């Protein structure tokens, strides 16, 4: 339920702080006083689009803050908890519109996108505008109203989900079937490529080793000759070998060290060098003993490298990446080879998916038929109360062809109406009289809203085009509707205003160069004066005041 609304610098409202109660609250005022500003501000707080033109002249920004008690709204409570915005059965929404920057939105003090305001707002407030009948002419909205009346929300989601699954399987089957010819050609190529790569059996890192072995075998003669020469120079060239020369140097330095200790470091370095040279000679001999000329192995390596580079060019990749191609081609080959099996399997899945969809769609159709029957009866009765005696309302369900299912079920919904007795029902779009459309629209709104779970309902001059006894009936229906929820109604009819549990008066006055709108709650005597104004126009007599008092007393009895 909407508890408070605070407005700053919105349109021609400088500041407004208004507390609201349950039951039926009516808003009245002179034409042009700004009766709809309060509802426009509420719409802004709940995510309506708004430009900087809503900012009051002379101000930098407009701000609207609304407070809801969500203790009687479990759907909104669950949404707030899900989005981590809950605050102990209270929801405070704030929206600011700036002249310079983008608008900002907050839910329970946390910044949120405007889209979330709209999502939450649909759970908090159900708003019916004075031009609501225009949207009621759309078949899409007519279907939504029937489904809302039947409480088909969850079933609609199940039907849409089943339809999506069915369509997805059909698309997969079509894709696999259409690609069969291309698949056969691709299979032949893949089998050949996989066979080539499996025969090659190239492992990760193997190419680098092969290239190293190839370089060594290709240069084996030079490696042998050079290694033998190095061994000769290091240790086997008699007195000219480096080891012999170094040995003589060690003897000489040793004798010098006895005469001057400074040669100790030189002696240590020569000893280390001798050790390193001996180790180098040993390594060279070991290398030479294992090195051999192997033309056959060299030939095999050359053939292998040639094949690797050839296959790499064929697959348009670097040779180093070739080892990773085989697993990918094997996986693709496996999928294609299993495609025929998948086609056979998917045919059964499609049949099951269609059966699941049609079962759910059939259940939806039955619930719509029941709802259509009850709704037709309720709205027809409401039309009689609204001085459309003999009028008839009918919710028509047009079954779709079996081969044209939709995510929204197997039928289209349309509202048919006859405004006069003896006339056949026709689509609502073909009802000529604007007044008749307005009354039928109100009957639809009242009847469909009774099934709603949203605790706050707002009607913005939906009683346009009616008067007299019908206006009183409209007020009674709105008051009855407010028996278990909160209803706000902007009205110009005294018959409706008299039936409100609470009465707010909208007034406008000029302060210097500024036009300011104010809203104030009325007590009994003030309500009498306001109803007298609505009844009497420019001249208010004692009789008019007496009539106004009688209307209020009768309504509150």
C-alpha cells in the first residue's frame, strides 16, 4: 500500500508531503488545477520516462519519493529480497530528474536502473488512465487481461518454455538434415585427414627434437673432425697440448709463489683452469664416441620433416601447431559420424516436446475458456449497471490452425460487444460511440481488477463521459473495490467523489510570477463545500450545499 508521497519542484508543484490511507481516496479540483500531477509524479517514481521539462521553472532538479508498506504484498517482498533491496516490509523509492545530468533512481537507498523501478512498480501499483480504453482496443492487451483474470502467469511461462524447447529441437533437426550432403563430403575429407595425422603421430615438442637431430646428423662429418681436432689440441698433442703447456706454467708459478705469496691467487686460477680443460677433454671424447654417421636415420628425418611441413601448409597453420590439429579433427569426425544417430534420436525428442507443449497449451486453453465464460458474464452484468441495458460482452477465443502454434498458446483472444439489445456482438474496435467505449472500458477494468493481487489501484478520470445515476454506480463499484485494497481516483464527478473514504483537493494559485499547485486532505465540512462547487459551478446556493451534504452522508452510511 502507498503510504507517503513526497514531491519537490515537479511541474508546478514546489513541495508536497502527502500521507495516504487505505480504502478509496478521491482527488478533485478545478479544471487545470493539476489533478493528474500527483499521478504523473507517482508514475515517474515507478519508472515512467521523463525529460527535464518536468523540472519546475526556476529549479535545478525535480525529485519524487514514495513509500510503500509491502507487508501485504508477498510478490514485491520476494522481489526485494531477491535483489537484496529488502527493508523490513517497507519500500522507499526515490527518483530525481536534473536539468543537466541523467535521472537517478534509488530503491531503499540503493542506486538502481530505471528498468528495475518499472519491474517493481508493476507489483506495487496498477494504474488505469483516462485513455485506458484506447489500449483496451488492442487484442494483445485483451489477451493479457483474460490471462491475468485466470491467473495464468505461471502456466504461460511453462507454455512458452515448452514451445521454445520444441522449436529449438526442430531447428536442430532441420540443420542436421539440410547439412547431410555437405556432411558426407566433409566426412570423407575428415577421415582422410585424421588418417594422415594419426600415421604421422606427431607429439607436442617432437618437431623441435627432430629438427635438432636433423641438424646434428646433417653436420656429423664436420662435428667429428672439429671434435677430434679440439681433443688433440687440448690433451693429445704431446708437448704442444694445452694441458702440457698449462702443467709447465703451474710448476713455474709454484716456484714463484715460494718467493712471493702474491702468486698464490695465480696458482689457484691455473689449477682451476687445468681441471676445467681436463673435464672439457673428457666431454669431447664422450661426445665423439657416441657420434656416428647414419645416412638412413638422416633420410628418415628429412622425410618426416618434409611431411610435417607439407601437412602444416595443407592445414594452413605453423608446423609447431600441427600436433594440436588431430584431436580437433577427431572430435569433429566423431560428431559428424554420430549425426545420423542424433537425427534418429532427435525425432523422438521432437515428438515428446510437441506432446509436452500441446498438453500445456491444452490446459491453458481450458483455463482461458473458463475465464472467458466468467469474465463475459461479469462484464455483461457490469454493463447493465452502467446504463447499457441489454448490452452484451463476450470474450471470444479463436483457435489457431494446428500447424501454427505460438509461445502464447493455441488461440487468439478478442473482446466482442453489443451495446444495444438485439444487436449482434462485434469486435470492441468497431463500437462507434466514445461514451459507450468509455463505460465498457470501465466495466472491463473493474471486473478484471477484482482478480488482481496488486494492493494499490489508481484510476485517472476513467469516469469521463458518464454522469447521473451511472456516475453513482461507478463510485459504488470503486468503493466496493477499495474494500480490501487501496484505490486512488482522480474524478470530476461529485457522485464519485462523495463515495470516497478520503478526499484530496487539488488547487492552483499564483505567487508572483510562479504558478503553484497544492493538494490538501479535506474534512467533512470542506468536503461538503468541494462537492457543492462540483455540483453548482459558479453559483453555489444553500440548496446545493444541502444536496452535497446529503450525498456525503448517504455515501458514508
